[in-house]
């Protein structure tokens, strides 16, 4: 059964907008917001459960939608007030969140893993997830995050890769123990005391660890590393955006494995 909503003051709409804006409500309710057919499709394919759909039939144009516990019809005018982007095909969903523990990761014999420590900007983390998906990485481990995994900007920047790449969220200490126990080589991306990345063997089980552009990696990761690697900086600046660094190093690992 579909319920029609016409007012922005409707409690369902207010909750939807709050979920978009407040990480605390996302944690408490176990719900987050996905906007757009492409992202929602990746979400459902990733095994997530859709709780509520907010649909503008005028924009959706008859395209199929996933199953949901609740479905609400909204006008184009109301949709424009709740949608972040204008080109999201007329569908916004509230989706049930999932646990992202290290124990839930299923890794093969020679995994390629990207590890992110203390990333603050959701757009950067979303872009790294997009690169990880493109490179076929086995997992992304997010350590001590300063943004939550279901931040709408993160989902948008990843174009749904947050749902297609296996992800674990934990502390740096937990991640180091996890990798060491499984014999996975730890490579830290850093400028100090480092070798150029293409001189390092990434053919075996490998985790490439990235810190923030502002503060870099913590000492715990530097000490745990099997090798420190760097991307040569030939201009006047001394760093790349973390998503660009991740793409370069992940594809170097792919080049070595397929070469």
C-alpha cells in the first residue's frame, strides 16, 4: 500500500531530512538515506534491506523499484525539497544499516586491502571506495573514522561503491592485529623514510595504509609496517589527495599481479 505525502511538515519527511543531516540519528535508528536509482540498485545488490521508499512518480517514469516495508508517493515540488540532487530519478530510500566488523570480511589467499586511518572528509572516503571497487580490491578497512560510513556525501561520492566493496570499521590497533595474524604485508604510504612505490613487491597478500593529508599516519602504523612507500612528488607540492594516492597504489598492485 502506498501512502501519499503532500507536506514537508509530515513527520515522515522530517525524519528523512534528519537522517540525512544527523549521524547520531543514523546510529540510534539503524537507518540511513540513499538517493537515486543507481546508488539504491548497488545497495540492494549488496544485500541491504530497504525500509521506506519516497517516490516521485513524475520523475521515476515507470522504472522498477526494489521491495520496501513502506512506500510513500510525493509530489515533484516536495521531492525537490527533500532531494540533495536534482537528477536522482525520483527515488529516495531509508535503508537498514549493517554491522561492519573485521570478522565479517571474507578474504582469499592473496587479498589486496586499502586501509584508511582517521579520514575526516566523507567525499575523500567515498572516492577511495570508488577506486577500490574499480581496482577490484578485496576490502577497505576504515580505522578510527571521523565521519560515519552512511554519511550522504560519502554515499554520493562513492556512487554506491560503499555497498559493493567489503568494508570493516575498527580501531587502528585492531586492524594491525588482524593483518599481522593473517600474514598480510603492511605498506604505509608516507613521505618519510620511504621507497618509491613501484620498487615494492605488492604481488602477495597486501594492505596499503593511508592517513590524512593534514597529519599523515599514526606512529603505530609506521612501526607496524613491513615497508614504507611513497609516490614521487616532482612539483612544488608535497602531497596528493588521498583518493588519488589510493588509485595510483591500488592499480600498481594490480599491474604487478597481472604483469
